[in-house]
């Protein structure tokens, strides 16, 4: 069988050094369509732009657009897709001697220092415009909760870890405890980010808000530790 018949590693996505050509093309398509949609939404308003107009701007058909984005809201929230399992990755990839909460707190503080938009502490004009679009559109806020639920589920699995318990009841109890902890952690990060964004949106600079944002994050994680001792 020739390379052409089998497909090269780059074409089939089997290149161990990274995503294959097909996957890179798919990712570029996602980005291009999402960027075109967000530009239109920022210009005209989310509710005033039909999906057909987005498809035309991206030079694809409407059915093709829906193959990439099941709902209109996903055109905006695509930017959150890469962060859905971020908290879970932080927990599973943490150093052996670092607790889950320590790892998550360290990641959030690092995000604040680098003005990561996910932390809300970013005063870039484009990020601010995007957040105003997001938080000012009820259907986008509602759809965002679906992404957050997936984050909670992924983090809950990461916190559960392997179990030596033989009894089904014990395994279910451990899984529920981890899911409850995940819900609290994701909620804390969401509230911290939202508070940061509100202050930035009100006119404060990220530099001015940063010290208090760090202090608030440290207090919030300390509060988590007081109730989630198993993960601290």
C-alpha cells in the first residue's frame, strides 16, 4: 500500500508531533467562522444577525455551518471550548506533592498575573467588547452554563480518581463528593472572574484591580479549603 493510499501521518492526524493536516484545517475553519460571526454580532447585535448571514460572511453553506456549530450561541462560545476541561487537566497534571486546590489556585493566580481573559482581569478593548456581547445577551449566558456544567463534570472525574472501594455505595458516594466539590470550585472561579470583569467594565484598569483580585482569589480558595478538606 502506498503512502497516498494509506494517508500520510499529517493527513490522517497520526503525527505524534501534533495535530495532523486534517485536524489543523478543521481548527482553522472553526476559528474563521467564529471570528466572522463575532465580528457581525459586535457590529449589529447577536439577535439581529441571522445564521444565514454568518454563513455568507464565512463563505460556507448554512448546513455546513451547523455541522461545526450546533447552535448559534456556539459561534460565540467556541472560544470557551478549549477551557472546558482546563480545571480537570490542572488537577490530573499537577505535581505529585501538590493538592488539587493548591494546583487550581496556582493556575488562577497565574492567569491573573498574565491577564488571562478567562479570569476576567483583562482590559484589552477587544476582550472587553467580547465580554459585553457575552454577558449582555441572555441566550449566550444561558448557553455558557452548559459549558460550565461540562467543566464541573470533567473536574469531578479528575477529583474522583481511582477508587479501591469494593462497595458500589462507597464508589457512588466518592463520585458525588467529588462532583459537589467540583461544582463549588467552578462556581468560585466563575464568580471571581465575573467580579473582575465588572470592575474592568466599569472603567478600572486591570493593573489597578490586580492586587485586590489576587487577594480575593486567595480568600476564596482559603474558604474552599475550610470546607473541602479532602482536596486541600
